[in-house]
């Protein structure tokens, strides 16, 4: 899952631990390596240690154990302003008493860049985020979205090789957030910037990133490209945190030919792909995506195990149908079907049989 010891890594965390109080570890033995130019997102619930990792990388917090390397060199003892890292936070943090142009010029002055060079760089950075006409205004005279664009320009103006962003779009409304998501990834890839992005929003993580590190409890639970994370979650936490997911509890009856036969707690038998179960008797949470459930018997293999289900609710959503079922002791089992001309609309009260391809159903840990 986590990788170590990669000499080509541009950013590397090696066995990093962090404790604020000398007792509890909020980051636990973290290993992570990123190649140059990658857009990596740290995704996880509040308190899982994402910001702490970003702060250690930026140099505002020190690691309790382990090493953080930039381009192969340990940066544990290098102060923040010498790390050449650009940063963007949720609350823009522009200097209110300075104009937009002065805000952008500031990181260049700190780096002792001459006046004419500064002016050219500021102009270019503002144009990049389509704020070229706003250099003379003060932050209070801009909308939230405009301020966030300026914050982005300020992080990029000194042409850092690495940019860190901590929930930079959290304060924006949905439409603007989606536009900015696109702009940020586009800009990062175009400029070849290596980016570490932090969010608790899984859609944002999936749509923006080359790879996503899913955090929980100070650990990376899985580090993978978005499609792999969604389609092949390695444990129950990831399966439930990413996307919509149905879970059923049961016990492994047998594992044969790469297939687990699972006895659900209400007696039903189903097939699943054994992911982190090992032997008969293991408790498991099986996990199946709503769009992978099949209720048309003809589309399943003849020897597939199926479950009896009762339709509880049918919701028409335009592009898809969302149907809630009572299955194996839960009435929160969701199936999603595409609104195609030949698609059947299930009726509440209907008794059906559901099944799936064993590959689409994962037998995970019973946490
Ligand atoms: N400066 C701090 N002092 C003490 N504890 C902190 C500090 N910053 C964060 N924590 C604690 O560390 C844990 C991880 O926090 P954080 O890295 O901010 O998580 P996230 O960004 O994933 O929400 C939390 O339990 C939080 O309360
Ligand atoms: Mg945070």
C-alpha cells in the first residue's frame, strides 16, 4: 500500500510520526513517495492527520520521528521559507491592507527579486488566473472566488516546484468550486507543478488527482489512482468512504479458486472476491457498489448465488433510477440502474432476486 525507499521520489515521507502532546500519535509511521509533476490528494475525515502532514512538509510543524525529503534531500532542518514551496489555504489569507498586486509581489520581495522582474511575474500570474484587471484592488473588494484565485496566483508567482493546498475550495459555493477544481488541475499539469492537495470531499479528490491517499486515524489506508480506489478498495474503511456502497455482514464458509462463499447473518449465501479475509470462519463485511447489482436473472451466470429482495422505494433521478431494497436484514440496500429505454422500473412491494459478478463483490474486514 504505502511505498518507501524510492530514490526517484520528488517528495518522500519516510516512517514519519507526529505527536503534539508526546503521547498520542496523530500521524503513524507514514510512508509516501511522489514523483515530480504528480497531483496527489490526501483525502480523509476531519482529524485524520492530513493538515498535520501538509504542515510538516511545509515546515510549520516538525516530525516527531522519521524523515521528509524533497528531491532526495532531507528537509527536516530547513525553515519553511527556504523550502521553495507555495501554499494555498481555505481562508485565502491575503494581506488585507495590500493591493492584489502587492500581495503577489510580497513573496517575490522576500526572495529578493528585482522590481521589473517582480512586476512582470505578478502580471503573468494574475493573467494566469484571469485576474489581470484587478491588481489595484484590495482583497475586500473582491468576491470569495476572486480572492481564492488571487491566493492561487500568489502561491504560483514565485514558480515553486511544489505547491500545497489545504481545502482551498471549502468556502466556495458548488458551482464555483467545480470551476476552480478544473482550473487548478489544469494549471498544475500545464506548469508541471507537483501538488499535494488536501480535502475531505471525495468527489473533489477523485476528479482532480493522479493518485489519492485515503487517510484515517493517522494512517494511509490506501494510496491509488481514483479508479483503483473506487473499484478495488483494500479495506472496509476505504470501500465506505469512497462512493456509495452496500455492505452486508457475514462469515466466510469457504475460499476456493479465488472465490469466497459467504454466509450472511440472515442465512443467505453469496459469492465474493476474498480481499482481506483468509479462511473459513472469518467474519467479513462484503461490499458491493449500487451500479453493479443485477436483478435480471438472465444476465447472471447460471450457478451464481442470489438473494431475495423486496423493493422498498423507487426514485427517478433523470439519468439513473435509484431503488432501495430490503435484503438480508437491511432495508438500506441501494441499486442504481441507467435510465435506458428497456430498463425496468421496479415497483415498491415487488419481490425480486438480486445477484452480481463475484468480481464486483469484495469480502473485506469486519471492522
Ligand atoms: N496544533 C495542534 N496541537 C495539538 N493537536 C493538534 C494540533 N493540530 C492538530 N491536532 C490534532 O491532530 C489530529 C489531526 O489533526 P489534523 O492534522 O488537523 O487533521 P485533518 O487535517 O485531517 O482534519 C487531530 O486529533 C487534531 O485535534
Ligand atoms: Mg485539516
